[in-house]
C-alpha cells in the first residue's frame, strides 16, 4: 500500500517535470512571434487588475480640460511618446509594432476603457515587462495630466 502511494507520487512528479521540460523546450525568446491567445488573455487580466488596484487613492490636482491642455499634451506626446506610438498616437511606428507585447493604438477601445486615474498611473509608472516606460521622473503631475487629456482626445476621433 505504502509503496503504491510512493509510486504514484513519483509518477506525478515525473510527469510534471516532463511537462515543464517540454514547455521550456517550446519557449522562444523571439519578439517576432505573435503572442498566443492564452498568454494575451492572462497578461491582460493581470495587468488590468494590478493597474486598477494601484490607481486607487488620491490623484494630484487636474488642470482644466480643454483644447489648451490637449495641445500641450500633444506637444509632449510628439517629443516623448511618438517614437513608439506614432506621431498621432494611433498608428505605432515600426519599433512599437515589433515590441513584445506590441504597442497599442491609443484611440482603441482597449486603451480608452481605462479610467483617467488609470491612464495617469500608467503614464507615470509605466508597465513592467513591456516597452512602456514610466515618465514619473521626467514629467510633472500636471504634464502627465495634459498627456491623459491628449490620449482621451484620440478616443473621440474616427479610426484611421
Ligand atoms: C519605448 C516605447 C514606448 C514609449 C516611448 C512610450 N510607450 Fe506607451 N506603450 C508602449 C508599449 C510597448 C505599450 C503596450 C504595453 C502593454 O501591452 O501593456 C504601451 C502602452 C501604453 C498605454 C496603454 C496601456 C495599455 O496597456 O492599455 C498608454 C496609455 C501609453 N502607452 C501612453 C504613453 C505615453 C503618454 C507615452 C509618452 C509620455 C508613451 N506611452 C511612451 C511603448 C512605449
């Protein structure tokens, strides 16, 4: 009886090790492959949950919305963000397109569904393990708000 249990445990361990080895042999570090569906689903869920949790709490004062803020945000965007996200934020550059995970169209529903507080958090802190840098040490909170307003203005435009 004892021996049977031990044998079963060893068998399960062996199968788990074999499965791990197989997964490792299939894994590729290449950024060219398209992310799989399961990977995208799991990574998006975890990202949403973590950003939502982190963005709770007090937000720095928001400058008035409107075209002045959107224009200032657009100027900063073209200087700091366009290298990956494209001049208009809607069509990623070649570099942005071939990052892993890929840079997104900032006017798309995927991005526009973030709340203002979440967008603010993402721009300030960046997203770990992706190409998205954190700008909290480069820009003031007010400048980050201008960028949030600029990104919101992209959602209102028709798709290119
Ligand atoms: C070096 C390339 C790079 C630069 C520069 C960059 N980004 Fe990003 N950004 C990315 C990548 C890659 C992603 C996708 C990350 C992901 O999949 O979670 C991203 C995602 C985002 C998102 C959406 C996050 C999401 O997951 O929905 C926002 C908003 C954003 N960037 C804003 C900006 C702003 C504003 C700037 C400039 C201040 C900027 N980015 C500069 C690469 C960059």
